[in-house]
């Protein structure tokens, strides 16, 4: 097995490595350091968290151990896409070069130009910068890059995503290609990145320690397919799902990074987690550098449990003990998924990465699975499980209540039923007079027939009969709204005669 002592590094560099507690290099370090020490260009392709930073920092310090920098003319240049990654490279430099008298300068946004100008004027061996701030200093006449001996481009694919490729090409043009050694590192190799390497690298040693855009086998991945009950409730229900996933992990989730696609969502999610008692803080590009640095330091030290971040934090966060990564949003670029979940499961440790996918993000999920050449396992939605369990308990309660009610009816005593019978009979007798008399029902029936007959054009004879019946009912007084008993007041005279009188008549 290869050890750092086998790589022909400067003895003072080896001493610093031993003091940092490292003994065995990672695969990318073991393969990239020897050709870099030989002065060859290097093209390194490796997934996030494999130790790419030390792959160029260690040989660069060894090569720069002899010599001295001149004012405004740095001897080496490291380009990083974000402030956080640049700060991490500066920390690595301090760790491995502490026994050598080498100077450095960190050129990033959010810091005053005056302090950076003072450092540059003194002369620096290592210049670590983001492309935008580096060009600002160059345009102000504060930098001369023709003396750069070693040039490093870190996270080149992220540079592409952030639109820095034109700036990178311009910076390459400021250096001397005859005296410049280039170390180029990336997690993925897009066609545009390959074009740059073919243009600016000379016969590079290509080192690929893992398949392009692969995820670490130590990371347990999963995605929850989520659909909100209503469109206007999607954001709130999604935040509730995130909290439920965190609670479900319990003590296994010692700390976590929660990634959002938009800066606005970073602030909203962080505020929501705080509201429900979670120790969370946001970090994104719109925050002041001092605030970002303070938040990152708190997360590294363990005093902050949840870091809610945009993709500005997907690169350069060297926190070895991140237990979980939650993708609140499916990243719009498939490569970002690899970098996001690479924040956990580092240095051989186990990690967990969970993602929430809404219907509109299913296409991005398919792109991710196509890139990593594996299907992301589907996880059960804990919110649906809770609802199903609640509904099941409710059904059980209803069934139990129904049986109780039916049994109470069947168990009633005969005496109670017998006692209830007279009451029912009495109520029936009381209500009986209110029922319409047979004569009244007949009258109403005749009225309905009369109305129907009057609307039907059936001929003269039918109209006459209908008219006759109507006049008879009017004379008989049966349609005057009064209750009629028997034959009413209009008793025929022949019925009132006695038998003898009728016989005599």
C-alpha cells in the first residue's frame, strides 16, 4: 500500500502531514501527486470528497519550497468557483506549509480591496482566488500573472455551471504557457470542459479514480415522491414533510445540510425549521462574507445542527462528519446532485442522502438517474403513512361504536317495549283526526282531474261534462275548504220523508 512517505514530497511537508494525522493517501492523491511533482500537466477526474484539494496542494508546496516571490507577481495561482472553496484551499495550505516560509493571499469577494492589495504588494507564493475578484485586481493594475509557475483550476465543472468559463479562458491568456504547469480537477467532464483541457493542457496525465459522476457507495440514498393536496399548499406541506423526515431519522441525524435551489427558499426553510424548534441557519451568496464564515464555523464546530444552503455551499464544505444531506429541491443540474450528497459519507464514513421530488421535478430526477446510471430508491411518504394510520384508527372506532349502538337496541327489555306500545297507540289516536276525510280526498282528486281536463282540448262534449261536474261540486259545497261529514247540509228532501209518506206519495 502506498504511503505519503513514498511520494517524494518535501520532508517538511511530510512532517505537517503526519502532524495532521494522515498516513495513507487517497487513490486520487496517490496517482496525481507523482506526475505533478514531475512537472507534467494533470487532468484529475474524481467525485467530491475524495481528497482532490491535497492532490494539488501537496505537490504545489513541494515545488514552491525553493525560490521567492516578487511584488505583484504570484508564483502560483489556484482558481476556485466559490468563496467557501477558496477559503478551504487556504486552510489546507496553512496546514501543509506551516514548516515552510511560504506566503499566500486570498482574493475573494466580500472583503475589502485594501487588505488584499497590501498582501499582493508584499509578494505571494500562492494566490488563491475566485475568477471575478482576480480579474478586478488585474484590471486595476495590481497583478501580473506572467510569472505563474503552477496554475490550478479546481471544480472546473462548477465553473462551467456558474458561467466562469470565459473568465477562465481570459486568465489562461494572462499566463505564460511555456513556463506554466496546469493542474485541472473536476468531478464531471462536460464537453465544454473537455474543450478547455484540449486547448490549455499539454499532454496531461489523465487520472480518473472513479466513473464520471458516480456517487459514493457509503451513502444511503432515497427519494420521496410527493404531491401536495392543493397547489397553493405545496410549499408548506413540503416543509412539513422535511421536518417529518428529520424526526423519523431521530438520533441518527446528528447534523445535516439541507439544499434548496433558490436563495429565497433557503431563508424560508431555515425560518420554518427555527419556528418548529430545529437549530438551523441559512447560507447563500447574498449574505455578507463575515456572516457566511461565522455560520460555517458554527456548523464545523458542531454548535449548529442544520445548515440550509444553496449550491454555493455544495462545493468546498470540508466537514467530515456530516451524517445527512436533505435535498429539499431536486437540483436542476444533474451534476449538482453528485456534489450535494458528496457532503456526507466522506472518508469512508456512512452517510444518508434524502430528496423530495414534486411532480414538476420528475424530469430532473430522471436526468440524475441517467447520469449516475442507477435508480434512486423510492421512499415511503411518512405523511401518507400517518394519514392512513389515522384513517384506520377512525374506521375501527366507527365499527366499535356501531356495534355498541346495535347491541343497545337489541338488548332492550320486553317490559320497556310493552310500556312504549300504549304511548304509540295514544299518539296515533291523537293524530287521527288530523287526517283528511274520505270526502275531502275525493274532492281534491276531482279537482286534479278537473284541472287536467280543462287543459286538454278533447272536444265540446268533454268540455261540457267537465263544466257540469265543476258546477255540481260548487253547488254541493264540497270545495269550500270546510271539513264535510256525511252528506253535509244539503240533504235531499226525499230522504227526510218517512216510509209511510214515501209510500203515499
